[in-house]
């Protein structure tokens, strides 16, 4: 068995420094099991990080489906095979009727990259309005529209064709209270106006419906409806980035955009869609898809291959057969009450937010100013791992939001374990 | 069993028009087996198209490795797991010693996209010199550097930061004969000069070493060595796109760039690397990788996951255990002699070229002018399918080059079958 030091030495020789690791002393993982990751020393860690392993680590049904298909056929979509249509029919059936045309790709980045190409082909405009703190992927065009990257370390600032609207954060942002939904939407209108003034009228408005990298931010009611209306009035196409939040994780709804009562023009899917298998999708209307039929073929070698399709289908099977959306709703509610209860006893908890099994707990040093308790947050993450065998990551501009997005089989018992651990550690810290 | 019409109707409802199919009457494929694809009606087709299914359709060893790992663990590279290092060590061992740092991604497009980002981070230059007819992938940045796309249907022409050098085609291009290698390299020098004059000095020179979309063109000896020297003298990084040609297909060499005796600064890998599994890689030097460590994390959710890594490793296992590189050399030589023999008897064969199991047969209406026999080529492809159960595609600007890039288990018997079929069909056509 390799030791952590061995692996780190091998990593240093062959992996780039631009890639990073969880924890200063990273974990050597050898096995997954539902909501758990098992380290080389046998420790079972409760995994609150891997939303990608949506229906559970090492899910047997997904593995069986993949194995069967790999032994049968894997080729590309210039040939006809039923697995592709079986899958896109099931996938589009879950989406609003208008969204019926599907491109299958190999990652969330490929999905957002393609969605951007499609929106630009539709509008003949490169201008894009994005939300502050957003991350949409790792290609050149996507870093250009990701403030999380272009304003972050190593970033080169906001490009001229991009305008940034405020994070619609009801806790920590510019606007609070009842009218904050329309106030934040008003900020999108201003960004659309700036786009025109800058000579790059917006053809695209892209957002997550529950914002991940910005700090697990759940926008106020009415926000996206008003923002979409403004974007469309300005001639832009609305893209809903569901890469982090889709496939039942919200609990009440299957998709994130449904929590805001909107129908996007383009939806992009990734991470959970294949339970870890490299898969992504772009779904749009026939009209918008037609605008992309410029005569230039879109070909994606691996996109929509039969193995990826049966894996995608198997993930939908498990979501349904195990009732994972309803499970996310129930366990999410349990967590919500639990975090609310913790907040009564621990001053460090400034805000608890999110939906279903996509949640954030903002730690603050001062409940009036909301000053981020970054150091406490980092200590907690370390202690959760070492003392409680729970894996959790941080998010948000202050690096102070505990980010909860576990595999969906995460149970009420797992929730209690996390809540008890936080209670104990915050008490020990005198918080 | 679905009929072709059924599938086409389902396809029309849910797939975009921008995607295309092989053949006017596409094939409904249900199974793969080595170098063969099996249609729903039971017909076994000899597959000369799928270079992606490198070690053979439905390869059992690759499927077993994937199944085992899927049942065990699939997570991301922010955790440590041995499968990643086992694979990148094996992969970099096959490359020149200088190329030791590896980024794993999910497709050839993701690989070229990332390579371009790395080259630009290294040189702080966006200018790029490419070869005419080249295709490097489906992202915005890659279409910008792919003349095959930006000069093709629906294309928007060459962007200002890109300069196009001539296809180094010893048969059909501008330069012929002994000095053509340095003549074509001279054309790269001119493109580099134009880059500077246009205000976008070149930071990147990217090529395939045996050109696929340009028509299976094997550059003259000495070409890349001189072109790389010119590019480096001008301050550009040299990227070898091995997405179509790598992993032993050349026969004599494991990589395409080795046929030209050069060592690239960055190598990109895709298609055959995972036998159809979505996998790609960028390999570069520690110095260039370090230039990319700007502080901005590079994260790729699925890139380098343990399942992808064991699949990549299993592909290398099969290449070695079945001696597929030597097999490609031997069968390739057999094809070379066979095509040369056909060319003696059939005037329509203007040129036969390529290496190993990556070959082209250019069909012409006139051996003096090299006028493309496009119509004959299309007829042959149709007849090969219908009368001979052989699948073959066309390539090149005249759509007249029979493109041969079968799964590597393609045997001498398969080669004879193809040669006999071509002989018979050309004779019947009076060619």
C-alpha cells in the first residue's frame, strides 16, 4: 500500500502545480461506498463534498449498466444506436416541454462552452452578463465569463465583452429584505445597459439558480423571473447552469431554475449527470438549436456515446427507484432545522442557507457586521476531518461558508452526525 | 428492435441539426467486436473509420478494468489515489524525457483547449500559427485556430490573431520534390512573420504530425524540424496534436511527431487514449507547466478520475500485450504494397500515403492535374458499404481521399478484403 508521502512525491514529479488538493495533508482514498469515502488506513469518512457521486460512491446499478454496455458497443453519434435516443428522451422528459433538443458532451465545462457558442450564434452578440463570484468552467471563453476566476488569483480582470451583476445574496449582499429580488434584478438591468454602452450588447445572461462558488447563495424570490425578463427584453438568451445543483438535489424541485419559477432558454448539465463518468449536456429549444445549424457541423467524438448514455440513464433509474429527490427534500429539511437550532446556541453561525442537499453555513466573527470567520472555518474543516471523520469544504469570497453537497444517499443519521460534530466543535472553540 | 426510420424520427425530435451522420441512409449499430461493427440486421461491417476504438471494439480487458474500478472508487484529483500516478507514470514513460508533466482531461478538444491556454500563459501571446486544413477541436478558441472550420461551411473566416501556413502536402501542394520539407517550413516562417506584422506575434505553433482533416497528409522529411526551429526562434511554443494519430498507430513509432524526429513542447492526446472512454491529456515540460502556475487553480472535475486512469492504463496494457504497434507497422506495410499494386492497375488512384494504420488513398480524374474524383470517391464509399460491408470515410479539401484509420486489431486478412473490394469496384467502374 502506498503511503501519502509516496503518492505526494509521485504527484510532484508528474502533476502540474496549477492543480490543488483537499487538505494540507491530503487523503489517500481507496474506496467509495454510498456517502462514504474509505482511506487507505481503513478510516471511513462521511463525504459532504462529492456532489458528483450523486447517487452514491461505487453505485452498483450504474457500474453494472456501464459494464454491460462497454462489453457490447461504444462508438460515436454519427452512427445510429438506440441508447442515445433512449437517454435524451428520458432527460428532456424531465425538462420543460420547450427544452427538447439535446447536445451530449463530456463535462460541465464542455456544456457551458457549447451553450455560449449556441447563444452567440443565436444573437450574433458576444456580450455576456454574469453574476459576481460565478464559476462556469475551465476553457478560455468560460474563464472570461467567470468572475471567480478572472478576479481571483492569477486572473487578468474582467474582459470588455463581459459585465458583472451583483451576487443576489440576501444575507451578505448589497440589498436586503422584501424587495431584494427586484433590487438585484435591477442590477442585472444595469449590467445589460453597461454592455450596450461598452459596445458589446449582451447576447447571453448566464447564472446558476443557487450559486455555488459565490458561497451557496440562494437568491431571493422573484429574482430570476425579473432578471430573465430584463435579459430577454435586451435581446439576450438566458442560460441556466445546473452543473452543480441539478438532478433532484434541491429536494422540492428536480432542477435549480424551478426554485425560481423560470424556464431558461438553454440549460447546461454536468457533474452529477453521470455519477462521476465524464458526461455533460446542453438542452435548448428547437428554435435556438436551429440558429446553431449554420452549416458548420458540431461533432463531439465521445459526446453521447452509448456507454455514457446508459450511465446517464442508470443515474436517472437510481434517482427514481431510491426516491432520491424526496430523500434530499426530507434530509435537507432535517438539516435546515438542525442548523437553525445550532445557530441559536452558537454565535459564530451567521447564516444557514440553501435547499435540499445543497447548503451553506456562513461563519462570522460578528453577527452585526457579518465579518467572515475564515480562521474558525478552516479550523473546523480540519477538526471535522481529524476528530470526526467528516469531509467538508469551504466556499464564498470570505472562505467562511461550510459547503454541504454530499452524495444524495447522505441520510438523516449522517445529518445528525454532522450536526452533533459541529455542535461539539463549536462548543469546544467557545463559539 | 428499432428500425432505422424509427431511430431517425426519434433523432429528429431531440438531436440538433448541427450534428451529422455517416451515410445518407445511416447504420443502426448494436454491437462491436474487434475491427467489426455489427448492425441490427446482423450484418458484420469491417470498420475502417473508428480509430477511437483503438484496441478494438468492446475490448474485454478494458471493460473489465473499468468495471472493477467503477465498483471500487471514482472521485476527483483533489484526493490522492494511486490509479492516477500509476497511469501518468506509464504515459509519460512513453514520451521524451523532457515531457514529464501531465494534465488529464476528458476529450481531445479539452486537451487542445488547455494546451492553448498553457502556451499563451507561457508566452503571454495570443498569436497562433496553424496549418491549412487543420482541425483542433470544438471550443470557441479551437475553432478560431482550425481553418477546416473557420474557412468551411458556416465559418467566419480567419481571426486576426491566427496565421495559416500551407498544408505540407508533397502530392497536391504548392511545393514538390526533395526540397519541399524546407520549402514548406519556409512558409511557416512567413506565417510567423505575418503574425508579428499583424500585431499578434505568435506564441503557439500547433500541428498534427500526419494531417488528418487536411487529407491524411504525411509531411516531407525535415519539415517539422525546420518549422519547429523557426517557431522557437520566433518565441513560439510548439504543440503536437496527437489526438488522431498517437498510441502506436504509425507503426514505426509510438507517436506521430517521432516520424519527423522532433520533440514538441506540448503534446495533446485524445481519441484512442481511452478506447472510446472520454479521456484526453496534455503533456508538457516542468518549465512550461510552471508558467501555467499563475495562482489560478486548474480544476477539471472528471479529469484524471480513477476510472478514466485505469481505462487509460488498460489501453496501454493491450497495445503492449497484443503488440499492436508492430502489428500496425506490419499490416500498414501490407496495405502500402497493396495500394501501390492497385495504383498500377487503376488510373483513378492518384496517390497512396500515410503510415501504419493511418492511410489515405487520393482518387483523381486526371493524374497530371490531380483533379479530385469526388463523385467516384462517394460512389465507392457507398458501394463498399452496401456490396462489401466495409465502412470507410472521405477526407481532404476535395472530399476525394479514402481515409483509413481502423481499430488497431484490423488484420492482414481485413486488409486483403479491403484491397480486393477496391480492386473489384474500381474495375467495375472502369477506373
